[in-house]
């Protein structure tokens, strides 16, 4: 318990120095002696008094470290990447005499949120299952909400059940953690009106157009980075039909961004 033996000075001051991270009870016998000696049957020592010194335990704060202050995943990633196993490292209850005797738990406090989601959702969360860290394994787990991207920032704290009596501490220093879901473009979707028939000698060499041929265009989920995109339709002959397409058409066929089908056919030819 102590560095050396406690001492009492003549003025009654008790002095001692405790060892680090030690607690318990020590008992001493205390005798007061004077300088008068013991001649002629004298006595220079007092009766013995008992002294008990109790060093009470004080909880030391737990500690940990994060492998990185930031986690990046792709939008709508299912499950949790394997790389997040053991994400919290060096997890400790405090002093060596507290290890294995106290229960530990992590808490993640949301500090800021910047998330893009469907316009009908107000103050959306990035997660369907919020981030959590297992105190035994250090694994970081979460589940992303579908069709959302952005960032949420947290303060991560490790707590033990040792209490804070006597000036102790049961909470670690907080660490910052940012989880970022990066935008991933979704493919556009559209439908075609159907097959188009044009007569051989109808307006030969004159450009023709069918409005609304491509319809029901969807750029992807209702998200800002999807809604602000532009589209280009690519029209190419089916495999093996390249020569026939060149024989039938002077230009096109092509589909404009507004869905209009345009082409110019050659005179005096027919086919498909």
C-alpha cells in the first residue's frame, strides 16, 4: 500500500505515500518515546496505540483507441465491411487491478448530420441501424438506410461500472468518429413506345420524328445528385444489322433527351 513505512513527527503530523493503483487496509502499532531515558526505573515509552490506515479504491477511467477517425462506405452497402472488425483497439478498464472486474460499454453520441435522402423525408438518418461498438470484440456495426448518402459524426466514449466515488472516473476521453456513405450513381430507367412503321416513299430524304417515343424516364432514386443529371440515349443497330441499317437510313435513328425518335430514311428502300 505504501512507499516505505508511515511516520509520525513529534508535532503529531502523520506522513505517508501510497503506491499507485493500490488500495486496502494496513494496521500499525504506535509508541511515543522521549529522550529522558530509563534510569532508576524510569520509562521513556508510552503505552502502545493502534493505528489503522485505510486506502479506499478510486475508479480509474477506462481507455481505448480507434483504428481510424473516419469510416467510408458506398451508398446502400448491405451489411458491414469485414474491415470494421476490431475497430476499437486497446480497450482497457483502467488500472491493472481493475481489468476483468468491471463491465465495459461503448456509447456513440450523434454530433452532426449531413444526409441526402428522398425529398419526402425530413431530417433523415444515414442508418436503419445506428453505429454501435462491442466492448468485448471492438467490432463496429451499423446498417445503412437505402438510397441515402452523406455523413454523420459521433463522439465515442467507453464507460465502466466502477462508479465515480472519491473522485474516480468511469468514462474515458471521448474520440471522434465520422461515418461517410459515398454517393453511388443508380442507372436510369425508361420505356419505349413500341415498333415504328414508316412507308418507303413517304417523305424520302426528309427528317422524321415521333414525339414521346421514349417515356417513363427515371434517373434513379429521388436524390439531389440523381435529379440533377442529364441523359443521352445511345441507339445502335442490333448485332449483325449494321449493314441493313446503313442501307435504310441516311441519318439516325436517334432518340433525343426529350424522348423524341428522329431519323431520315433513304429513298426507294424498305426493310427493318
